[in-house]
């Protein structure tokens, strides 16, 4: 099996990013895909107090590993045909909990491969800015396909 910490690369491939009008928003592209995220880190989040950015990084890594395992076993496909909450992942550190929730927009479909790419991009963005909580939108090309929350 692969080393858990080598699953998400910190390569130089992720240069296509730009600050938006607000200093709170970050655009981050997933490498080798048309997918990207627009992140709005939370300045203050009571749920994130006591959760280290390393724990959030580990949680995102674990989520990517889970998606990799699914892709290896079953191949790619959509997570759900229905709109709404389609993916959740929880990380625990001591008595603190972090949640990752992904919601799909009406009429859109998010595949396992796209979600894996988006979470890898989030890991890279989080590594740069060390935030512990964020809201984000998920884009493929010019279409917003979903939203998410890391809290």
C-alpha cells in the first residue's frame, strides 16, 4: 500500500491561483483537471478552536485516501444523482471534531475523481494559509457543481 502522507503531493503544479477581490477568498486549481475551488476561510470558528491545522490536513488526507480506495475498487462515477448533501467526512482530535460536508447543486453531478481533485486542492491551499475552517464552492470549467464546508 501507499504511504498515507505521500498521497497528496505538494508539487509546484498548483501555481494557477489568484486572490479575488476580498482577501478572504482564494481560488485554487486542482492539477491536471478543469476543477477548482473558491475558498472563503472562516476567520473565527468556535468548532475549530483546539483543532490544529495538522489535524485538518490529516483529515483531508484521510478523505482523499478513502476516495482513492473507492476509485481503485469501483472506478469513477457520480457520488449521487440527487442534489443536496452527497459526501461527509469527520475527523476527531481529542474531544474536538472537524466535519467536511459536500453538497451537490441541482442538475449537476460530482464524480469521485473530481471530489478527490478538489480535496487535494483544498489541502494545498490549506497548507499555504493554515486555515482550519472554510466554506467553498466547487467548479468544473465555468459551471459551479457544488459547495462545501470544512468546520
